[in-house]
C-alpha cells in the first residue's frame, strides 16, 4: 500500500483535485443556470424545500467526472487491460446519454416509460462496450462460477445497471443523501480496485467520481442550494459500471449500498401488493418515513453515511468471502428490523404513505 501511494500519489491528487475543484466551481454556476433556464424543483413532492431550487447539480458532477477521467488518461499510470479503453468509452458514452435524458426529463417531465427505455439504452451501451458481469465467487467454496451463456450475462448486467440507476434516483429524496452515499461507494470501489486488486488505472475512475460528488456535497447538504435532478440516474449508472470495471465483488457493493437497495426492493413489493406501479414513488421510502416520524434531515442523512461507511469498511477489511456473507446477513437483519419498526410506528401514528406526482426530484 505504501509503495502504491508513494509511486502514484501525485496522479491520485491530480485526478481527485480536478474532479473536486471543478465540482466546487461548477455547482454555484449551475445554481444560477438552473434559475435562468427555469429547470427548478418547485416546493412540494417528496422534498421539503421552501423555495424553487435548481436541478442542474448532476451536470456539475457529470462534467467534473468526465474532465477528471480525461485528465487521468494523461497521468503516468499505465493500463493493464487491453479492453480498458473500450470499457472507458462505454462508461462515458452511456453516462453522457443517460445524463442528457435526465436533463431533458427535468425540463420536459417525461413519462415513466420513456425514462425506463432511456435507462435500458444506457445499460445496453455499457454492455456493448464490454461492461458486464462475467462471474460470481462462491462464498462457501471460494470458487468462481464458470462462464454463463451470453444471454444470462447480458440479462444480469442490464438488471444490475437498471437497479443501480433506480436505487440512486429514489435515494435522492433528502438533501445530500444520494451524493454522500455515492461518494462513500466511490471511495470504497477506489480503495478496493487500487489496493486490493492493484488496478491503479481503473482505480482512478471511482476516485474521479469521489471527487466530483464530494465537491458537490457542500451545496447539496441541508439546506440544499441545488439538487442533483436527472444527475441521480447518471450517478447510479456510473456507480453500477464502476462496480463492474473496478472488479468490486457483489458482496462489497451490496454491503455499501445494501440499505438503499433493500429499501427499493421493499417499496417495490409493497406497491405491487397495493396494485400500484412498483417504480412509482411515494413517501414510503425509509428516509422519507423517518422525516414523517420527526427526525431531522441531517440526522437521517448522517445516519445513512455512517451505515454505508461502516459496512463498506467491513467489506474492505475482511478478505474472507464467508465473513463478507455473514456481514451481509447481519446487515439484512438490521435493515429488515428497521423497516418493520418504522412501518409499525408510522401506522401507529396514523402517517399515510402518500403517492406524489413529483417522485424523483
């Protein structure tokens, strides 16, 4: 680890500095641009903001990330995979596409079906550029699964990327929540790729995303001056791709993102049981229920940070696949118990789960 830092430390600082600095500079510009173009989140919906707020924060993150990634290609870090530039192209092309669609959705308010098709297209772009899940490790035997038929690989990869896009999109319901959890996940992927797998050039990508989200966070933390808007889908897409490119095992990512992923699954099941569209948002998400129960936004958001960082740290410190599985089981039990308690308290206090027309911004 010391050798890696001493040899590549300057490259790490450059990539992180470009992403973080640009994000810090661009975010206030996007606040003004959002008001000028009238791309604003009006009061109401899932959020509790009192004034029209720019939804162009995702553009600051996307531009900062892309620029830092381009700069990373000119550092002295050598690539070790002949397909790395192909995957990088898919990451950027798919990311740019899904952000443009998110931007247009912020402006014109697309129907859910158009947004789903946009997500599927972005995921398909990633898979076409070799960003796909090739295998799993058996936590009991330590063996890697044999190669699957191509259609299974494609299906699993499309599902994973769609899951990450929707998870982060629905997570973006409180000030600083999606950006902060995204920053933690990016940092974990960077540490895993760089210091566990020794994939230095690959590690620069999540490092760039870490800097971009961290630079945006001061403007997005409660009380937020700017929202991520359609950039939440971009963040989910990029995290999903980086988890694959960065060689992060599914157990590692599930430990970091387990709480929002399980929340998405929980709400989808609940909505289907009520005969509603499972992806049509309401105030049933854990972070919104906690707000309804009287907890402050900052308390909830910081709680999510601690939870994600704690289990992300466990994933990094534990080399045993079996121990990671045990950590995942413990996390599932904690999260399910939390869901049950919060749901029970909500019903006891007569707090309804109210569907909202403004479900994602």
